[in-house]
């Protein structure tokens, strides 16, 4: 299974970017992994939240292929412990060819993106910046890979 992180806007903090890149590189040892960054919208001051979500949604949907299994990172999504997430990922590895994990913009997703997604997951009840979510998700994917392989990175 190939996994893609589909991100809205690039990571501006170089420290977060470097750490995220490190985890993405590590994940590549366990499964094919890619990152696609959708450029941030320009001139958003004249747009409402709904208009921003619609435009970002159009960009997101252009990057998704018909066969992709799409999972949104969403505050209303399913929460899992790391071991449960590893089981979830292992199941997806057996049942999907392409897993696309989408981190949207600051206002969330358009209805069209919600309609296209098969699942929503949440990393926490807490709110994180979109930059931090990228790092946390990459680390959790790496952790899940090591749990699946029985490696010592994760401790119960």
C-alpha cells in the first residue's frame, strides 16, 4: 500500500518541517510514502470561511484519484490509541492500494471533501496547529509501522 499525506499549505517552521521530513523518511523503510502539498490560497482576506473551504476543497479533490482510500484528519473523527492506530493501519495495508491522509486548511473541509472521504480520524481532543498536526501524524505513522513490525520504538 502506498500512503500519501495531502497537506494544505507548506510548513513554514523549519524545525517542524525537518522533523516531519525525518519521520516521513523513516516511514519509507516500512511502506511507500509520499507528501503532496497544495499551495495556500492567495488573497484570502476578501473570501469568507466558506469560500476558502470550497476553493481548498477543489484543490484537494484534484489531487485525489478515484481508487484512493481517503481519510480526513478532523476534530470530529475517530480517536485511537497508538496500538489501535497500528491495527487500523495494518488493516488498511491489507485492503487498500492507496491511502491518502488529508490535513486541510484552518477552517476545515468543504462538504464535497467530506463526501469523498471514507473515514475521519482525530489525533486528540486538543486543538493543534496545522503545522504540528503534520508532525504528530508523521510520528504516529512511524510509531504504527514499528508496532506492526514488533520493533522496540513503542513502549506500553
